[in-house]
C-alpha cells in the first residue's frame, strides 16, 4: 500500500526523496565507506548546483531526468538489512497473537502449569483494572 | 448380499435415536463388508439379482466407507440439531441406493437406483447447504443427469427388445450405431463428468454441505465410471471408431480444468474443478479400452474418491473455524493448526499423485495406457500432470504458509473426531497401493 | 528434549553411514553387486519391481549422504535452536534422507520415481520452512521446476513400457540399439536437468537459498541436486552420441554462466549456490565426455566440501544476525578464526589446491579432459569456467574475510557455538583427506595421462589468473572507476543468470491468462449459455408458446392434435 499515492507531494519532498534514493543507490554500488562518502559528496554537489533553480518547468525536467537515471542504474541486488522489508529474513516468523494460548488443549496447558496459572491471574487483574477504569462491563461475553 | 440390504433397512429406526450409534453401525457394516473380501474374476455372492465381482466390490466398499465417514464429518449438524434425524435417514437411504446400484446384476435395476441415488443427494444439497444458490445448484445436478439419462432408458428398452435380457452378463449386443452409443453412454459422460457437460459439478460441490461434497466427489462421480465399465463391452467395435473423440475432449478438458483451478479463490471450487480434471483422465483412460486403462481407471477412481473427499473434509474443517472458503482468508493456517497442516500436505500431494498413493498408481497406469493408445496424448498428459502439481501446491501453500489473515480472532482446536476422519481417509488411500494388482483381477 | 531427537538421529545416521562405507569397501574389493527385487505389481507380463541395487557406487553415495545428513542434523540442533518448529524441521530432514535412499538404491524407473517425487516435495516443504514471501516464491519455483522433471520421468516410464521392463540398468545397452530410444532418453535428460538445475531450469537453485542454511547445506548442495547427476550416471551407457553432445553443451553453458554469475553476486549463500551449479555443470559435462566414474568421484567430494562450505556460511550468517550480504561483512577472519579456517580450506579445495580433496577429482577431470580430442569451444569454455571458479572463490574470501569490518557496531560475532564448530570439525577432516582415500578406492589403477607441458601447465596459469582477478575485483579505491556500473547492461545480465529466472518466472503468465479466459468465456460463458441457461430459456419460451396456443386458439390446438395423431399412425411400424 505504500506505493499508492495518498496525497499531493510537494516538489521539495520529491527532491528530498530522490536525493535519499540516490544515496541508497550509491551505497549499493560503492560498498566501501570512504569511497561511498566521496561519491555521496559528488551527488550532493549535483543537487546543490540546481538548488537555486526557480523555474518549475526546468526543475520538473531535472527531477524526471534524475529519476530516470536512478532507474537505469538501479542495483540488481540492493543492500538491505535482513529484517527490513525486502531483506532476506523479513517476515520469516509469524508472531502469533496472544489469544492463541487460550485455545491450547488442556493437556498442552498442563505441560506449563505455572505459566498458565500466572496467565489466569493476570487476566483477572486486567479485568479488574479495566473495570476500575471504565466501570463494570455490561455486555454479555461472547 | 441380503444381509447387508436387511441390515441397512433395519438400521432405519436407529436414525431417530442416536447419531453416534448410527455412525458406529455404519462402520460396523463397512468392516463386515471388507471382511467379506474375496478375490475372484467372476461374480460371487450371487443372490436374486445381486452379485459382486471385484469391480462392484471395490465400488461398494468405497461407498460404504465414504458414507460412514460422511456421518463422522458432519457432526456439526448433530451439534446444532439441524434436523439431524432426517439427515441420517438421508445418508442411510443414499447408502442403500448406492449399494443397490453397484451390486445389481440387472441393467434396469442399475438404472433405477442410479436415478434414485440422485434424490438423497439433491436433498442433501438443498436441505443442508449453506447459501440460497443451493436451489439452483440442486437443479443443475438433477437436470443435467436427468436430461441425459432418459435416452438411456430408451436404450435399455431397446437392449431388452434385442437381447431379451438385461443382465450385465448377457450384454453382448454388438451394434455399430452412433446414436445407440450416445444414448447409453451420454449419461455416464455427464456423471463422470466429461468436459463441456461438467457445469453441474462445481456448482453442486460448492453449495453442498460437507457430506454432500464428500459423497459427490467420492462416489457419485464414480457411478459414471462404473456404468461405462459395465456397458463398454457392447461398444467394442464402435468404441474403436469413435472413442478417440471423447478421449480427446476429456484430455483437453482435464488440462483446461487444471488451468481453471489456478484461477480459483474458493477452496471448494478448486477441489471440485480438480476432480473434474482427474475424472477427465479416468474417462480417457477408460475409453482406450485396454487392460491398463481399465485397471488404472478403477485405481484412480478409488484413489480420487478418497483423496478429494479428504480434501473436502479439510476445507470444511477450515470452514467451520473461519466461516469462509476463500483462499484470501484461509491463509497462514500452519501457525494456528500445525498438525492439520501436515494433513493438508498429505492430501494435497496425494491429489497431485505423489508416492505412495493410489492416485500415483492410477495415473502411471492411465498415462501408460494412453501413450500406448497414441503418442500424441503425451503433450496433454504432461501438461495435465504438471498443472495438477501446480494447483495442489498452490492450494497447500496458499492456505498454510505465511501470515494469517488479520480478521481471525478465535479458533477451536482440531478435535480427535476430525483427525480420525482424516486418518480414515488417508490409510486406505496410501496403503492399498501395496496390493494394487488386485484391482486388475476383474477385467 | 529436542536436542535428544537430534542426537539420536545424529548417532544413528553416522553409525549407518560408517557401516555402509565398510560395505562399499567390501563391494569394491570383491567387485560384487547385489540385486534384490520385490514385486510391487504383477499382471501377466507386466511387472513393476521395487529394485534394490547394492553396488559400491550406491553404498558409497549412501554412506556420504548419511554422513553429511548426520552432521547437518547435529549442526541444526544449534542453528535452529530458537525455532518453534524444530521438530518438524528434523523430521523433514529425515524424510528427505529416506527418499534420497530410495532414489539411490533402486535403478528401476518406477521405484526411482518414488524417491524422486519425494525429494522434490520434501525439498519444497523445507524451502518454505520460513514464513516469508521470498521463501514462498522460491519454494513454488523449486517445486514446479522439479515437477517438470517428475513429469518427464513419468513420460519416460510409459515410453519404457514398450521395452517390457523398467529395470533399465540391465538392458541399457540393448535399448541403445532401438531407434525409438531417443525420445525416452531426452525425457530422462530433462528430468536430470531439472533436478541438477542445468541451464533451462537453473533458476530454482539460487532461489532455493531462501531455505534455512542447514537445508541448503544438505539438500541444495550435496544431495538433492546430485540426484540428477546420479540418474545420468546410471543411464550413461544408454545415451547416444548426439544426446551426449546436447548434454555437454548445456552443462558447459551452465558451468560458465553460473561461474560468471557468482562473480557479480553479493549474497553469500547465492554465491555458494551458483558455485554448486557450476560444479554440477562440470560433473555433467565430465559425464557427457564419457567418464562417469570421474563424475561420480567429483560428486562425492563436492558433496563433502560444499556441505561444509554452507555450514560455515550458516555459522557466519548466524553470527551476523541473518545478514547474508557480503557487503556487510569483512574481517571475519579476525572475529571467527576457526570458522574462517574451515571456510578457506573448503574454498581452496573447491578451487583444487593441491592435496586437498577437490584437487584429486578436479585435476583428474581436467587432465583426462585435455587428453580427449575436443573442439576449441568446449576446451576454452571448460578452462575459463575453471578460472572463474577460482575467481569468485577469492573474491568471496576477500570480501568476507580479509577486508575491513563493515557490519553495524552493535554485534557479538565470534566462534561461540560449540555444536556447530564440532560438526564442522568432523567434516573438515574428511574434506582434507577424502580425496586421496577415494581416489585410491575408486581408481586402484592410476590413470594414464600424457600431455604436452603447455597443456599441463595451462590450468595452473588459469588458477593464478583467477586468483589475481578475484583479488582485483574485490579491491576498491577512490580513483577506481566502477566498471560494473559503467557496463550496467552486461553486468546485470550476467548477475541475473542470463535472465533465466526472468524466463521461468514470466512463464506463469501464459497459463494463468489462458485459465482466466477459459473460466470466463467457457465455463461461465459458452458452456453456460449453450448448456443450461439457453436450454432453460428456450424451454420456457416454447412452453409459453404452447400455453398461448392452447388457451386462445382452439382451432390450431385441434389441428396440432390431429397432426400428432397422423404422425403416430404413419411412423409406427
């Protein structure tokens, strides 16, 4: 859903995101930090040179050119941290909701007696807390 | 033979007493029948107009088994008190009529109970189905079959006029007449169902309750195959000339159906289309009229009956928990029900003919028979085999793998009854292969 | 408790593997082989046997598979410690080993199919063990590509039916005489190519690296992928010369492509996977050139060092918090010295450094290959791929072990996991010594190699050249120009495995769109229209028409009845 346009994006933000993406792309290519810094400075220079352009037609042209350049030099294997979206380990494990434990079989629950006793205790405490805060619940449980 | 008939008749009062007793007795009946096993090339257990050869034996065994499992599968009807007495009576009646169909030696009795077995199925669909569309689905089921079966009745009268007997044993009329061929066989093609006249099947499957789907996929489709086995000896000459048309239609159809399977977002619809696709293979193998084709068709019929019925059970188990059959909601189930996930896998791979299942034996034999028939069928067979793997794995991985739908707020654990249901499907499916050659004895 | 399961299977498998090794020694010495046949199905002259063929080859292979799997099970008791479903994982690996056994033991087409199908399915389940989308896609790609092989095997089964038996091993030379054999063997070739990921089907192997690393180590480097090679070895006497040429070309291309692709790859596991691919290509091309025992020799040795390579990679990945991009790594040799030593030994063995195990097989293959009378194209590609192997190995070494540390500062990298190190340590002894041992066992008589000095030394030159290039590619400086960016099209083409993944992934568009058309225009269109809805409509229409007639026009109604009577009078005979 992140790709859907949800509102108007100002020119400044377009430039900013282009700059950020360009830096990320440089990071993919130049994997030594000092080298990357050097090219990042060069990239900054390219952006700074055009910072004072006030003619929107020219600026727009420049942005579209920049985006095209970004696309044509996209790395085939972008550098991603494993747990961030697109990384190798993203979403490897599905965190189960807490209520799953309530549906365990009694025999399974009996294997961890202390934990479940504590859990029941916590539930009661939570209900008490909730009722203290919002008043006693009226609806029928379902 | 009579003992089974009488047992079923006298079980009727039990319908109004206890659900589980009836279930127990049906299993008892199936086991009694299984212990009666007798390998013989010819008919045995002859009494009055009934008798069993190995073909009828295995079909009766399948229908008894599936009927007993139907009761086990639809315990929800009992729990909700949803007219379960009538439901049980319906199943018993269905079982009775299927027994009569498969064990009768007379073509007309066969025809009569072939039609009668539609009625309880129809009631199952319109009585215990879920959506309002079940009425139209029931009509589809009834009228597709009826439209094609009335010509068969005329054909039967014609046979009686010419042969003066309607015993299957004496059906030696060898008439090279296309119209006669169509009259007799069309109803079986509809029942199988062949591609182009299969429309009733997905509709009926989707709208039927779990028991209806099980019996439809498990036994009703096999009625067509059984009938073809019986009547094909009248069409040996004619079959050589025109069977290739139906082989082609059903082979191409089975590839098309498996492509359509990949489009489905409804689990039950997917399974229904996959059974059309498998039945297409059975039909084409059967129509080659060679030994391996006959053998393979019977084996695949049995295997598919157990396997798709098991898949419907699995779909129903998810349905009872999530109240949806949509693939978009039934996902990531492995996180909730890891044990069930294994059963999904086992049944899905049986559906794509992985070892060791009856489906594998059946498909290998059918592929052999069809390639002997013509090398050109190889293209369609390869595509069919590949795409059957595609949709089976698609079904498995889509329902089991990944993130679960965020709309789930509760689920209930899989009960022992449901595991038993699946095990009882799976054991015959995967253990009969070790003695697969008995299914060739009757030919 | 789970540790206990791992330990039980570890000890059981290693025990079994040792025994099988002894049996294979016995079989080599006594030059015997044992065939046991079970009748599965029998109908007149149509018999399906379950064949168990015990010769030195199958027992040796089995002992290696069992050994590696026992190590991997031991290893995963630490690597997968935090997993919720580790017991499922272990059982799946055991099932995998069982189906591998079935595949190895029976050179009967039908009973091979049993193991073959099982391999594909279980490797599928292992690939989708993790719950993310990458593994979902990779799993389906793997399973469906392997399914193509299964289908090919099914088709060849039915084609074999003409010859009356599926016990191909005993009749293969005879089959070769038949002219119809071509198609059958092409199907066998396709089946082997899908399992061993040769060129039209090679996209699944790097994708399957989404599996947990122990799986990659056991399944996707040493056992499953060699099943195809093993099938080809068993069939090698049956192939005609032309088929062999086709196999040679495809496998050479695979070897070259994957060697080249590994130089452009940044994913640690994918680099190793591509190197596996290139070694598989080498095995198959050796086989296609006619020396199947050399191919088998390389298969065994490769299984050892590649499994260990993956295990080391897994250990590194584990320490880097699942990070497997080599741009994040560097300087690992200082942090994880023992693992780096293991890794380097394996890598050098892969390159064929003298007296490590890989040397014995690779050197033999190359030199006996040079003895052949081959054309220039084959010769150059083969040698270039050898150089490329060295090149990507050294690039990987430089990137991972010798350059500056590149990971986040908050880390705890070190040789801490005892169990993993132990299991790797047992394997490393075999990686070092198995080359000599096996070469004495398999080739009791030394091979005769007679080459001019230049040809003899050529491979050494290529290796040094490869080392140089590999070190150069990993270097970087401010004044350097990034050539891979400058020649963007070429480098992305090479890194994407010559667009093979794109081809095999875009294939799924056609069946899906055809299926959609079929569904909307046949099942919900024409068939509905001409089958049921139109029929209902026309019946309704005509019955309404007759109703109209009988209601209002008595004369017409009577006329129709009279016509009907006449019809009966004249028609009935």
